[in-house]
């Protein structure tokens, strides 16, 4: 006998990935998936089996996301909203509600061996670029290029004509083509060297692992840096140098399909406290981008066992 309730739960990871791509916020995506599943259960009598259950659920989830997006502004990353900071940078105020949030691979892909999806489909850069598209255009691109739906079925789900769907796909693909190159998977020895450089406070060793065009961003702050001179200038600034010299420990993790690192500050009594999570994008054996999410807003989900 078909157990719809169990089937709904089996589809939850795929729904979560889709809602995360749509919304750019893991916490919002989890709430939206729960809302969508409740809506599906209440309207279960309307499901006749003409379309796959996954398509029925994704249509409900997509329209739940569109409703949520009507109520708030688009999320972004600092490096997508302004020019890089200069030598006279100011830290500024925190604005966590402006930025996309990271997502642990273990949450997005609870069964990674069974998943055929590319991890590039949850990469931070891709998630952030998606947020720049109008919501229905964003949904059309995801449903076609990530989920593989035909244009006519997308039109039915979104209330658009097939020509409108094709036009939305064309515009959306052009916008997404401006994104960075896909990340490489670094050699484990490179990851160990990266961790060692941070934990030993060895700036020279760290710089040797960074590309010349390295990008460093630190949500919820708006400032960001591009290029070795700007990044090194920040790392040598009195505020950051004081933080680094006190000692940090890193716990390797996986977020957004990339290597990630949970930073802990070391206290004089030997205890440690979570400080931030960095998602690192590697290209050709070096770090091309370090996006560091600071504070508890971004640390509600991660793969490190230490507590606040």
C-alpha cells in the first residue's frame, strides 16, 4: 500500500536543496519545506498520480518560495554588491539579513552517494547569482537546468506560457554565465597546509596558498577585499592581527559543495568558542575565494561538534 506520508519525507532533502537555491537562506528553506509539506498533506486528495510525486511536491514548494520572496528583499554576498574595500577600509555595521547563508553538505546531501546532483548546483557563487534573478525567472532556470523539467510543465507550475518560460530561461542563463569558474577539489595535503597556516599564525605560509586574485568577504559585514595586497593588508590590520595572535583552531567541514572550516577562538583557560565558518573555493591548488560567515546567525548548522 502506498504510504504518502513516508513518501513526502523521502522527498524532503530534494525539496530543501531546491528551496535553498530559491531563497538563499538555509533557515528559510527549512521553514518553507515544512510549510510546503504541510500544504501537500492537506491537499493530498488532489494528487491523482498523473505527474510524478516529486513534480507535484516541487510545484508546491516553488510556489511557497515565490510567496516568501514577495515579502522580503533579495539576498546577496558583499562581493556582488559593491566595489572592493581599499586600504582605508571601515568595518561598518552588521547586516545579516542582507546576505545568503552557508549550508552544510550533510544537510543538503544526507545521502551523498545516492545523489546524482552536481555540487556546483549549491555552490555559494551560484546561490548568490540566482538571487539576482527575478523570482519566477529563477524558478524557471532551476526547474529546467537543475531539475530537467520540460518548458511546458514549468509553465503550468509557474502560471507562464511556454514562450515566456523560454524567454525567462534565456535571460537567466545569460545572467548566470557571468559567474566564476567552477571550484576544484583541493588535494588533502593542501587543505592540511591551509589549516596549519591559520593555526600557527604563519601569514607567509597562508599567502603562499592564495591566488593573486584572491577574494575575501566577511558577511554580515559589507566590506570585502580582492587581490593579495588588499587581503594581506586586512590580515595585518590591528583588529584582525589581535584576533589571530590570540590563537585559533579550525575544524574542517564541507559547506556548499566546497571545503569549509569552522573557526574557534581560544580562551586563556584553554576552552574554545565557535567564531565563524569559512567556505573556501579552490582553483588549481590555490584558494581563490574565502567567504567567512561570522557569528551565530550563520552557525546554527554545521559539521563541527563543539558548542558555543
